[in-house]
C-alpha cells in the first residue's frame, strides 16, 4: 500500500509536461537518494565554509544598498531628455 504523499507525488509527476521540472526532480531524487544518511547539506561544509555561511546569514540585510534618490543622483549624468 502506498502512502498518501507518495500517491500524490506520483500523480503530480504523471500529470506534468514540463521536461525541465522533471529533470530537476530527477536530479534532486538522485542526490538525496545517494545522500540519505546525511542529516543536512550543512553537514558536508568545511569549518571555514560553515563560519563564512554563518557570517553571511548574520550580516545585516540591506547594508550594501543605496537609496533610490542616491541612485538617481549617481546615474543622472547618463540620462538625457
């Protein structure tokens, strides 16, 4: 007997005509079926990669952006009427 989730996925896959979606699903299935013992992709990171990722996640959002007014001033010389 198939679980409800498995049956639902089978129906969705059978109904799709999007070849790119099917390729993506196949790639994901292949990866996760080969790495089923890994708890998380994060487990495969080196300590340096994990530290860098943590720093990026904890970095304030938007600190490298500029206001729309500043953008308009910076690009004003390129605009012609």
